[in-house]
C-alpha cells in the first residue's frame, strides 16, 4: 500500500470514529445511555452496525471514548488553579472558561449531567476521576486560603455547588444572566469584599 493510500485509510478511519462518537454523544445526552441502542447510533452516524463494531466492541467502550477526555478539561482547570495571579481573578476566570468550553460542546456537558442520574454509570466514572477531583478540590481550597477566606473548606463547597448550578443554568437557560457577574457577586459575599465590605466601613 502506498503512503498516500495508507494516509487515506487512516483519515477514513478517523472520520468514521468521529461520526460515531459525535452521534453517540448527542444520543446519550438526549435519550440517556440505557435508552440508546447501537442501531440508533449507527443510523445517526450514517454507517452500518458492522462497521461500528469494527471500532467499538460495546456501548460501554464507546462511552469511555467520550467521557475520558474529560480529564483534559480537568488538566486545563488545574493549570488555571495554579496560576500566579489574584485568587479572586482566577476564580472568576474559571467561571468565564466554563462558559467558553460549554459553548463549544454543550452536548458534552449535558451528557455529564444526565449520566449523574443514571444508576451505575456515574459511580463508575466518579471512581476513575476520584483522585483528579480530590486534587482539584485541594487546589480550590488553597485559593480561598490565599484570598483570605475565614472558612476555606465551607467557601470551597459553596463555590463548587454554585459552579455546578451555573453550569446547569447555562446549559438549559442560556443568556438568563451573566456568569461572570454572578461569580464576582458570589465571591464578594464569600470573601467579604466589594460593596458588602464598603458598607461595613461606613
């Protein structure tokens, strides 16, 4: 086989895999993992079931191919958390980054939300990402310490809960309010800065 033919074969393979994973992502997010069949995915991707099985032996293997790249998102988040900048600005920047990445692939984040409600699946991936989650939470806690928080543990919990809520609002009611302004207001209240602090000095 010539090098050109070999490259064409690789390109065709990558195209087929991307069609399959993109189709599965949308269907898993809309219908749920258990309600989506291999036939559903093949039809949406415009390929045969036989070809699909050449690339993925099962729905579980296909879901792995979609979910595990989440680690890359977490790695980017860890880089932001370790940046040398004002802690409050870093936290606001994380919210802005959340908005940016969700605009790029909203189905990906909707899938993450729906998987949390499907028995057995969330636990499986939560275990895989457990160490990453725990390290990320430590980094958030350290940021609140640097920001002068009186209770970094509680402030981290409140911020992450709000972070998840903002994600849901953005996905299902986009444009309802500014994520950046909401984050700034939340941090002002958690850290006792901004208008709240000014009023206390009067």
